[in-house]
C-alpha cells in the first residue's frame, strides 16, 4: 500500500481507533455483554458502525428520563446490507417478525434501498443479527469507513440489462466487503480467530478508508439512484440493446455543515468509459486511491469528493489509470430524464408483472386505517417473486404471475391501500430523512412533519393547477443530507427546531444541485414565500420546464451560490 501522503496534522481519533481495533473487534463483545448500562462506549459505538449498528437514544424521552434521574433510553439502529435493495419474500417475513419481536416495531426503508430497525436494546442485538443470519441477511459494512450499501435500479423491467447491472452491483458489493471475521465472532458466536494466521484486509488495509464510501449504478434514462451524489457511480451504456459498459463517475457526495464553507455538496465528475467486466477492477482502483490519498486528519474533509476537489480530476484519473490494466476510454453519450419510481402495475418482457407501491418516507408500520405492515406481510406470505426497495424509499413487488397479481391487488384493496399511488406529484416525489426521535444529529423535524408540510404545499399546487406535476421536495433534519435534499427542486435542510435553510433550483433528473434561497425560514413562511413563485411557474413556464429549472432561470439571483462544484458534462 502507498504511504502517501504523510500527514502534517495529527491523525483523526478514529484512525487510531481503527488500527488498534484488531480488525474492528475492539471491546464491542464485552460492551454488549455489560448489563450495567444500556449504552456502549464511544469507541465501541464507532467500531459498531462497521457492523451496521449505531447506538442511539430516544430523544423524545431525554428530558423526562433526566428528571427521573435515569439513563437515556439507549437502543441500536441496525441497517441491513442489501445490494440493489433486493429481498426475497421469505426474507421480508423474517425482517417483519424481527421488527415485531425485538425492535421498534416499524421497519424503515432507506434512501439507499435497505431496511433499518430502530429501538433494538443491547440485550437483543445478537438475537436480531442471528435472526437475520437465518434468512441469509447481515448488516456487515452497512455503515462505517468502507464501501456501503451498493445501489442499483430496482425498476422497471425484469430485463436482461437490469439483471446484468444488478449482478455487477451485487458482485462489487461482495468484492468490496471487509474480510475481517469480527462480525461473525461478536454477533454470531463464531470461534475466535486467535493465534492462527493474522487476518489481512487486502484492499482496505488496517485502517480501512478515511471515511464512508458509496457506490451506485444507474440505467438511463432513469437516474433513480442519484448517481452524481455517489463517491463511485456506474452509468450503464446500452448500445444496440446490449450492455456495452459503463461511464464511471467519481467524487459525488452531499454532506456539509451549516456555516462551514469548507464543507459542501459536490456532484461527481465523469472518469471515463469502461467495459462491463471491469467494474471491480476500476472500483478497486478508485477505492484504493482514496484509501491512500484521502484526508485522514480531518473527518469533515475526508470524503473522496474533497480528494478530487483538492487535487483535480485529471490527477485522479491518472492515479486510477496507473492502478488498472486497461485504458480508460472517453465517456459515451447518455441521457437522464427522471428520478421517479414507476408506480402501479407494469407488465414485464418475461410475462411477469411488478407493482410499484408508494410508501411515504419508507416507514412501514400499522396505524389506524393504514395497516401497511400487515398488508405487506400478507403479500409476502403469498408472493413468489421478490421485493425491490427503491432509492426513493418505496417498494416494488416484482416477479408477480398474473394469478398472484389478482391476489396482491385484493390484499391491498382489503386493507384500503389500493390508492396509495393516487397522490399528488409532489407527494409521490417527496423524501425525508429519519431525524427525530432517533437520529442523534437532527436539528429539526423531518419525517414526522413531512405529511403536514406536503398538505400545505398541496393546497397551493391545487390552486395553481399543478397537482399532478412531478416536483421533488426533500427535507432533512440537518445538513448531512441523508435524503439528498441538495438535489431536490425544493430542499429543506434543518437548522434549528422549526427552522430550515431553503434551497431551490436543482434539476429534476439529479444533474444539477440546488442553490440557497433562504438561510433560515419556517415551513409556514416558506409556503407563503413560495406560493407566488409556484403560481408564476404555472403561468410562465416554458415547454417542458421543470419547477427547479424555472427557479434556476427566473427566481434565483444569478449570484445565489451554493458551493456547487463538479458539473457532469455529458448529462
Ligand atoms: Fe445518512 C449520518 C440516516 C443516507 C449523509 N445518516 C446518518 C445517521 C447514521 C446519523 C448518525 O451518524 O448518528 C442517520 C441515522 C438516522 C436514524 O435514526 O436512522 C442517517 N442516512 C440515513 C438514512 C436512513 C436516511 C433515510 O431516511 O433513509 C439513509 C440510510 C442509507 C443507507 O441505507 O445506507 C442515509 N446519508 C444518506 C445519504 C444519501 C445517500 O447516501 O444516497 C447521505 C448523503 C450522501 C453522502 O453521503 O454524501 C447521507 N448521513 C450522512 C452524513 C454526512 C456525510 C458527509 O460526508 O458529510 C452523516 C453524518 C456523518 O457521516 O458524519 C450521516
Ligand atoms: Fe439525521 Fe441529519 Fe441524516 Fe436527517 S440528515 S437522518 S437529521 S443525520
């Protein structure tokens, strides 16, 4: 491994932690076994992330528990590893039951196409992981400074191309897994690796990556995975009906901190075109370049986007080229038009059907009059195909035979859920992050307030005659950007309770970031401010002009900046 660059500043604390952890073991096992507290040490918390676990506490209960002199209501969030968001019906049933038995009991579909459990108390975490293991699922590398859950298009067809791209995504996901047996030892009681051959991490090395690393695969014309927000992206190039290869993108990432101009969202650059069979080779070259040159002194500057921003894409391309056995080619043309999931029933070329079901914020639970968890369980009980979780927190029930199509429709009908897709264009495109009460970083509400925020905007859209227009609104509880708000036509980013930074003007297809419109605004004031803009858009928009395009052209002052760097040239 290259030793470049020698940091002049001290290494970030996590670096020492990683190197001393014996490949991500640390004291996690003894911390979990300690019954004197529901918490684990900060070091174990940091290391647990590599195993897909975050220690959290229920923030709604903090004050009351403090008054009673009790410790916080600690519990783990557990994120499943699920390349391309693909789960079998049997796996769905296992996760559903685990959520009921030992978690919150809702299941949460994430913006990277997987499931999260919340509220798993320490004493139950091994039970949860063993339960997932029975269904051939795990949470390895779902968080931490490694290649995270790999995204891939779940829709729209069970076509040859889709299957090939899914396979490449799943292969890369497996290829880039850490090799340590720590997870199996700690959570599955596998025999300790001790005294034998020392473990090696051939690709990561002992300190893994400087920071998280994310990969997504897209098949144009859909940019459902927001490929330019990924550290590493593969855009499928289809020529004469066949997968010719991929345009590779590098250096996307969205997280920033309010008031820190050195942190910013960045769209990826295009590295070049590669043949399809070179996905892992080029992925390893990109990942190891970041391993060797990423900033290990400052975690706020440690993502690949900063390495590329600081050193330039030409330098990065040269470094990757040195590490691969073939020549990167010029990028090939591609065109993205949408990010929206196809909702409702669609027939596929192989004679099966799929059903795209809208689930606001991906929260699967039962509430009075909305028994979504029960309905999906009943569907899983009879379903012969699989479930595909989408990057927009929705679900696709795929591989449905004509007879099962009738049965699935009947289940949705029985539970009053057959009109979930008959929502406004705004609602169907809306995303929110989890935020309160579980996210320790939330500065404002997100998921819990989304329904009422949408209702307020829907009234305005109704008046403007825009109810069915696809407009993307995304809200997060803090600037980390977990539902990719900087790629939304209307982006709300939490600043403080009830206050958000408002961003406008992204391109609907995910190829242009939005820009700051108001640094701090309440939702009600934002509705008032945006009402005349929405009405003007309805009257003045040009042919095919999206709301984001209109704001970019006619509303945002020319000097309204967002640290918007890295513009995908061929998009
Ligand atoms: Fe995220 C941290 C939830 C997608 C950028 N994210 C967190 C944590 C774990 C909070 C924490 O560190 O304590 C949140 C847990 C909340 C909870 O209670 O569940 C959290 N992130 C989520 C999810 C569940 C949001 C959702 O509502 O779906 C998404 C899980 C994805 C998955 O399945 O792997 C999620 N997070 C994202 C995305 C979007 C994406 O990857 O497509 C981003 C922006 C893209 C990016 O990474 O640049 C994102 N999350 C962050 C960041 C900022 C990273 C940065 O470079 O600055 C943090 C904070 C951090 O890492 O320090 C963060
Ligand atoms: Fe938490 Fe912020 Fe991510 Fe929302 S955007 S889940 S508040 S870290």
